[in-house]
C-alpha cells in the first residue's frame, strides 16, 4: 500500500540490504527481527532441525488456537523471514552458522549466557568472525546482576517482577491479575528493534559494531515508570486500581446499555463547558459546585454522581452520535473483536492481510510507518523451509547439502 503523496524517488524500505541472523525462540527476540523484516531486512531464522522453534508446537498442543489452519502466534512473530534448520551442536552446523555470521549485519538472540557459550555463538565468538556485527541480546532480567543468566518469560520478568501486576491487582483479589499473551514480549521487541536500528546508525557513522542489550524487566520498568517513580517518591505504593482521580472528567462512565465511555480531560477547565453542551446539560455550567476545576474537585462525589446519571440515561450508540465532534479526549471501551472494524485500525493499515498459502490472516503491523507507507508483510516460513536455498547461497553444492542432511546437521 502506497500513499499518493510519496515522492517519485522513494528510496525503498529503511532496512533494505540489512542482513539479520536470528538464533532465538518464542516471541521476544523473534518479534524484534520480524519488525526489521517488515521494513526490508533479510532475516534468516536458525531453528533446531528436528523440533524447530518450540513456539511452533503451541498450536498443535492446543495451548493457542489455530485460525483457518494457521498458527497465528508463529505467523505474527516470524513473518517475512527465511527458516534454516541447523544442528548447532554438530561442529559442521556450528561452522555453517559462523559462515552466516560473516555475512550478517545483525545477530539477534535470546538464549541465556551459558547456552550461548556452550553452543558457540556468544559475543566474543561471533565478533571474532565479524568485528562490525551488531550483537543484540534479549534477556529476562538484564545482562548483569545475580539473575543475569536466569531465564524468564514476560509473565515472570515483565509482568510480575516489575510491579505492573501488583499495581493492577485489587487487594482483595484471589490472585494477581493475569497478563495478556506475549504482552511484555511485544513491548520488549520494539525496544530491541530500536536498539538495533540505533546501533546500525552508529556503525554507519563510526564503523563500530555495538552490543545491544534489552531485557523484559527493563522494558517493564520503562513502561511502568510513572507509577513506580510516584511510589518511590512518596515512599508508598501509588494507588493505580483503587486510586481516585480528583478530576471527575478523567474517569469512565457506564452507558444505559452497560458499555463504558472514558473521559480523559486533564485540562478540566478547558473542556468542561464543551462537554456540558454535548451532554445537553448547560445547567451544570451554572452550578457553583462545578464552576471550575477546584470546585469540581472539592465536590467530586456530587459531580461524578451527576455525570453517572447523565451517561446512564442513554445507550452507547446515542452517546457516540452526540459526542462525535467533542474536541476533548474521550474513547469507548472496545472489545478485542471490535478493534477489527475500528475505522482508525482499518484506514491506517494497523492490521495487514497476509496470504498463508491460500489462507488470508490479518496480522498486526509494527506501530511505525515511514513516508505514509504501510509495510507489506510476508508470511512466516515453515520449519526449515529455506535450508537448501540459504546453503546454496553460502556456497554449498547439492552433494554437500545431501551429506549434511543425511548426517542430521541440517
């Protein structure tokens, strides 16, 4: 999809010509490499020649649903890549990996330190074969400290350890609030993609290849930093779930048919008059209890009660009509299914249809666009789909490839 406003001398995808080598599993690091692929990078994904990325098994085991016969988890995380099945425990497989390293601009991994060293793709080994390479490490808790080599998923390292789950869980809850699938992985992936992009830019200026470190814990602390810093400064937990805004028009209200409308009019005095007009309640403007932000704060409960009665009087459809040209920030609480037809999602190309061998599945695009272009997403590879193709490009002939396959190396 191209915008008509693009200049005729469009330079092409921003990562065109960048070679990325991925030795990673699950979502965090692979999703970062997928973002690079969205914008033109050539990504080779190294997988175990027998089992492949364990994420592939989630659908067959029933952990995640198939959509039209497509494993959408793998499709979302690995679109646009080529897959090579390679036994890194075999010296021949390890040497093939290092030959690929020599051609790569970026090496991406989320294997723990001991595994990287054991399998021979730690930073020193990789950089010895390619000093200019950008070496990107995705970790659970960071590259240093007592838990540097301890594994973790986004549920443990991002959600639970960072205080996010604690902030969103009510004190009387039976258990901590669960997180949506791969919630922290996707945030960490964008951070890792940014780090790689910055390292490539630095290399273009200096010729020096950097080591990029991004962790799930660090990503969560950045994401949650406002509430955490409030808690540190106050020396007590900042109330996220039970906290009450002093501003009655910075909260949610239930409509007559049980839906929710969220107002986020932080500049209360700026938006209050227009809101009252759209609510068809000009009398609220004349009410001294609500005359300005200080008065509405002092009479918070009365103001909220009045607004609750107003919103409860009409269904959502009517409120959407009445508030359609309200300038102040507001939104409807949408379900996940409803986002599929949200005009902003559709018109901006945030969900992109991708052909998976005759089955069309919509995937989420990276939340970045260049020159008003929606990136063209390509399907994820089958397990080891491109092994022969990549080895031929590496200079192997068919006889050598056959021997390697017979030996279980590829």
